[in-house]
C-alpha cells in the first residue's frame, strides 16, 4: 500500500499508461484507427489522433524522466490531466453519442476501461501528493524544546 503513495512509482505508472496510448496513436495508420481503437472518426479526427499521440508521448517522457526525483508541480499537473482526461471521456461519450464515436463494442469497452483507470491514477496521484507534502512538513518542523534541567 505504501507504494501507491510513492510519487516515483506513480510517475512510472503514468509513463507506462501514456506510452501505450501514444504508441497506439502514433503507430496506427489513419485508416486502421477504427479497427484498433473502435473510435469512429472523420478524416480530420484520425489526424488529430496523431497529434494527440505526440502530446501523450511527451507526457510519458516527462513522467519517466522525473520518476526518480518527482517534482510536486509536475505531479499536480499529471493528476489534473488524469482526472480531466477521465472526465472528458465520459462527457464526450454522452455529448457525442449522436455522432456514434464510441458506437463499436471495442470503442465502448476501451472508454469504459479508461474512465476508472484515469480516475484511479489521478486520485492516487492526489493521495501521493498529500502524503509527500505532509512528510515534507513534518521534516521541516523544528524539534521541540527540551525541558530545562533543574
């Protein structure tokens, strides 16, 4: 359980998850996106997936690079992204239902898996940030004064 409060470990998790998304986005030919992801996209949407892949790859790279010395500001940004990504997934699923973007079984399965995964990682990052901040605060407290000797 302690590992789930370790920012370095969670940076590694973020790096792995986002690298999988990035590689999928970057390596899948535009004509195969629906077959691989289940997303039913327009021609422009297929190329936007490529741009998103670069953004996800940079996020994975930053998380992997900083995993040994995680920065609290970066941890907060990663947590915000994870929580925002999960929220965007379910909002898109509802708002764009008439567009049938997630109309395939695979598309629905992936979005159903990604929502709790991103929320989980985001909440674990928030927990680890609080744990790390509290540990720093305890370490910075001055030692209590010793009682005066008689």
